[in-house]
C-alpha cells in the first residue's frame, strides 16, 4: 500500500512523473530554484505570494534550495527530509515509494491506551528509529499499547529535546531517514502498538527558521510567547499559515500512518477566530482520516480548558489533556517540594490529588497564587476519566528540574511504589516516561545542540531561571546546573539498559508488568462506562477515591503515601483485587490504612 499526503506546500510528484516545487513567499520579489548541479531557474510567480516550478529533471533523491531575491539560499520550510541539517539543501522524497504492509491496521480504542513516552536520541545507545524498532517486543511485553515520541521535526545540530524544530515536515536526519521512521511505525503496528507524535505549533526554534525573510506573515507582534513573537493564526493574512499547520497534522497522520498527535503547550497559541485553529485542526482530522480508523489527539494546555476535550460526538474535540495538576499533587506528596509551581499544591496536596482522581483537574476556575492570583481552569467533573493523561514523570517534569533528577532519586521507595499502584490502575490514561518502569536513575536534563553566542545565551539563561529557587540562589549552586549545550549533558540522559537485570531495577520492572497486566484485565474492559464519583481524605497523605462503573458497580482505591498509618471511617466494600502488601485487606477491615500502602476494590453488585 502506498501513502502520500497531497498539499500545496513543498514538493509533489505529478501524475506525469514530474516534480512540482512550490513556496509561499509573499515578501519576496523573485525565488530561484537551485536543483542539484543544474543552473538555477526563476520560479513562476503565482497569485497570493506563491512561487512554483515544475521540473522534468528532478527525481527522488535530488537536492534543492530556494534563493530569496538573489540573496540567501534556504531550505524548503515544507521539506520532507534535510539530510545535512536544517541549513543544508532539502531532498526530494517520493513518499509513495514506501510499500506499507499494515493496510489492516485501524488503531486501538482510546480506552486501551497505555502511553510510553520516549526521546529517540536517548532511549537506546544508538539513538535512532531503527534501534527503537528492536525494543518493540520489550515494550509490548511491558504492557505499553502506544509509544509517544518527543518531537522529531528537523532541528539544528545533533541533539535536542525537539521543541526547537524548524522543519516541521522533516524527521531529523540524526534519527534516520523518512523510510526508517515509517518502518518503525509499521513494525509497531505489527506489534499491536500505536505510535503518537509530539508536535510543536506554538513557535519555531531560534536557529534555522528562515520564514521571516520571505513570509513574515507567519508571525505577529499582537501576541507574544515565551519564545518571542507568536505564530499568526488570527489576522486577515493568516489563512495560509493555518493551512500550513493543518496540513502538517494531516501529513504525519496520513503519510506516516501515525495514530495520533500530542500538541505541545497550546496555551501559547493565540487565535480569536471561531472556530479557532485547535478546533479547525481537530475537525479536519476527524472528518477525513478519523473516519477510517482510530485517531487520538492530545493537548498540553496550562489553561485547563476543559471545553476542548471529548464530550459526546463533538468533532472539534480532543481525546485528552496531559494532567499536570495530578502530577504536581503526587510530586508534593512524595517529595514535599514547594518551590515554583508546586506552591499551588502545597496547602492541601491530598485534596488536590483526590479531586484529580475523580474530577480531572485540581484547578477548575480557582485562583492560582503561582500565576499571580489569576483564575485557572474550567469545570471538568463531567468529563470521563479517560479525558486525562496522568503521569508520575514525563520529559517536562524531569527535565524542567535544574538537575533533571527522576523521582526515584527524590522520593522514598515505599511511597513511590504506592503512588505507582494508584497511577497505573486509576481510570485515567497512564503515561510512563522511558526507563521509569525499571526505576532508571539516569537524569533527563534539558539539552540542545546550539553553538556560539546562542549556546552561551541559552546556558546563561537556563541557570538564571532557577535563581528564585531557594537551593539555587547561591551562584556556585547555579553553576553546577548542567550546561544544556554540552555533549556530556546529552550523554547523561542515555538509558543504561544493562541495569534492568540488577536489583532494585528488576523488582520495579516486575511491578510495572504486573500492574499493567492487571489494568488490561480489570480496568480497561470497564473504562468506557466509568465516571468519577467522590473522594474522602483520612489524613495529610491518605485518601479513598470512588468511581462508578455503569449503574451498579464501583471501583475504589485506598492509598496512604505517608509514613504514619491512618484511621478509616468505615470498612471497605467489595473484592480487593490488588493490595500493596500481604494481609492488607484484613488491616483495612479493622479500620487501619497502613503507611505507604495502596489497595484497589471492585464492587460489582449489591450482594458483595
């Protein structure tokens, strides 16, 4: 089976076997096409700022660049592949040349999703798409049903988290070719696993983006983001910009047969249109590719805008949002940290956790002290638990730390084990960060591959942003923060797979496998009809949470993340299908919830 996404941007093969090159450059007088070693040719100027050339000489593998007004030569912003980094020539890719062997794949229902987030460059020693493919048996045995790749769009240099990408249609060559990426996705499907991709639609990276030279309409000074001027989604000249991003989403889903996208930091996307770009993008997907197979769309949104999430048959809706509130509540309970955004959860973290478990967001319109007293969030209690992706760790929550430490270095192992039991069996969609399942101790610090003055500015800025944290107020302490532009910082993040076989890593891995198997047996079959009900707090670190399953069944968790036991107000009802320690059911029946414990109960009829 052949797959190719047709779009007005970049390179397309014509039915006659010719190659069409097209660039939107409304600010340029003339665009010349440099193709291999041929003489440059002026492209034909079309209406609305488009420039086009149809070539009989170009073929798959040809290298090309665009020259702007007899000046700088730049890559194609819609390049499908840039083998020599983002400043080099783009390569003509015949997308239809890849012969897909997964035509029967229709994806998996969202309720079956167990996400395994990874960074391509540090997940394996080789750091490639092909190397991930060799780990698919392991991931399937673990119980993951979806791998989520941090952004792979072309970025400058040889290492990056991926959020400074500038060639949004081109998988970065450091990870492999487009066909390598497609082969990984096809192999994942053969293993029954979905592949999700993290995409960045709120900014371009600071190096290698040339759009401002010939298409400044891509940007607007009306809105600003932490990275500078915002992407222009809502002016009179924004339609082609909107089309660029909608085609990008459709391109990854169609041409690469991906199963879904995670949209990064959409709170930094500004659009006053109705429908806005998020709604327009979701509808474009749902009404095309989403008709044929399961497509899953996930948001990261600091605004906790519940209106975007799935409710009924809304075709503009997203499946779920990353639930930072739940993470922050867990983190405060496990570490007692209260700096930065954790301050918003430090007063009653167990109440925040309880609300997240049964209602989704902790902040549903309440004021946020960390955000200077502004209100945050929208009501979410009527949404299903599956509308929230929950995690104890992810790339942000590890890497946003100054030293990039994982929870295994910060929390008591008994407390972390109890939290893991809650998180993996609760009805919300779980996300694991690579290596978490065996208690990997390698940090995941922020890293990038910039050089020169930009590198120095990033290193200085990275250390300065932690100056308001108590521990890093001292200059010497800040200087110990890893240099994000040093290759050694990147090397620190590589997983050491050999440690899996040693204790305590072996025991952590056994726990994750056991819990994910239990999730598959007990939670997933009931998830579509499960709704949050209520929670009850017993002590500063202990609670009970209840979910209703259909009309006559209940799911209940009892958890204590503290070092002291807690008294219950009533004995549990139903059958305990998992307990963190032996004889836990007897202790709970006697009214005691032991320290660092977790127990799950299922009540399926009134006679239990």
